C-alpha cells in the first residue's frame, strides 16, 4: 500500500470533519467497545478519546491475546519451564505475565531455558538445533496467528521435527462477542470489530452474532480516519435505531476473508471450548490440535493439565476485558500495579488496556 494512499487515512482535515459529524449526530450516551487491543492503542495514540462527545464511552474488549490467556495456561507455561531438558519458547509479551506462583521471566532469571522468539518458525529452528532437548512453544493469539501456527506444524511434520510441541491457548473472536452479549451487566451499544482478525475471518464470520443480537457492528482499520469513521457509523446506527454490520475496512477485509489461511487452520486444528480470563469457558471459542497432529500437543506429551485458578487478588482484568470496568476503577492501578511491577496481564501486554491507560491516559 503506497504511503500516499495511507496518508488519506491520517489526513487531519478529514479527521476533523468526522469529529464534527460525530458531534452533530450524537444525542444520547453510547458505550462502544473496541474489541481489539491494537485499536485500544491506536485510539490512545491518536488522542481520539479526547475529541469525542462526552456521551461516547470507549471500552476495551477481549481482543488482547495475552490479556485473555487464562491464569491456568500461564501456570502451564511456567510448569514447562521447570522441566528438565525442556526449552520454552514464547513471544516477549508473555514473559512477565504473572502465573499463580511465578512468571517465565522469573524462571529464566533462576536458570530455566526460556527463549523469546519472533515467530513460531524460530522455535522450530531451535528444536532442530537442539535435538536432545524438547522445545515447547507457548501458542497464544487469535485468527491472525493461528494460520501461521498451523503452517509451521505442517512444516515440522514434513521435516520430522519430533522434539517440538505447542501448548495451544489460541482463541476465536466471534464466540467471545456472543458471550459478552449474554453476560450479566454488560452494556454495549456497538462493536468496533478488529481489522487484523477480520482480514482472516472475513465479514461473514460476525454475521451470526450480529443477527442474533442486532448489535451495531463495524469492521475498521487502525488509522485515525478509520477509527473515527467506525465511531461515526456506530453513532449513526444507534441514533437511527437501525443496527447493521458494516465493513468499513474494505481495503483489507472481504466478506469471506482469507480462504487459504482458514483452510490451513482448519486442517491442523478443530474448534473446541476455551477458557478466557475473566469470562470463563466459552464453547467453540478455541482451537485444539486434530488427532493427526496430536504429536505436537505439549499438554498431552508432558501430561500437563493445570487446575483452574482465580485471577490475582484485586486484579480487575477480567471485568475490564468485558467492558464492565475501566483500568482506573481497579484499586491496584498505578498504586501497586505498574508496567515495572504488573499484577495482571492487562498491564503487561503492549496491547493491554491497563498498559494503554498507564502510558497515555
Ligand atoms: Fe489487573 Fe493491574 Fe489492570 Fe488492575 S491495573 S486490572 S491489577 S492489570
């Protein structure tokens, strides 16, 4: 995409015009949820909250992959790091997320072999270079990440890399939206749907949730003009009482999404239940390895089945992910919990709501 083309979506004149239109159309309070952590960061970075009418509240949703990873899954990653001859490979964001008793960073500091990788393919290369060790990859992420994980496992299988496995805590976005709509106390007047995820899923993936709950929904990108346009669409739908599912990011998202990526994902994984931090188990919101790829299942290989554990005492991450609270409403925010000393994952992840508030609010 050319820079000139991108400039359109950063155009200050266009952005100001959109703000004017949002203010002109808004007559009632609205609670809009940006589902994706990248949107949360973009909204803060571009100062969008500060230019909206007072009646529009933006809530961060369950779209930060590290934040929604259940405490028991973090405990599993820590447990792998304590095993003899096991190398744990992970994206950097997971290192400081507190489990019940420790973090990967703390375990590394006392000698565990935990390595940060930028791609799952790096983890497979580590396995190839260390044939006498077992390499476990901490697999988190949504539809954007799962196809790459699936492709890497096909490579590992073709190359007979038998000392490599993943602990999958991957999640699917549309079922989480439906779960939010069913949850007690949750008040959402519209969803700003995730741009990156939608590139893979396509607009059609949200149609079931939209039709069932009649909730205004817009897929949009991450530039200021994209986000403001999305907010304007949701405000207009609410004011007119005509909910719709709109793709306002057609330069990247189609109705069907990336069919090849979805096919690879479905070849290796099958839909299963998953446990989300704060929300609990959501049916059909996760992906488990299919029978023919179970040799890559670290949980099965090492007999790991961690018990459910509550979130850290006082941490409101779960309520924040459901739009029930903002970080400032957490008693530990900035007092006990900071990026240097995080209590929950929402303060650790670069896409976490608490980290975003801490940095920008
Ligand atoms: Fe949890 Fe810290 Fe956020 Fe509070 S500020 S919800 S303790 S991550």
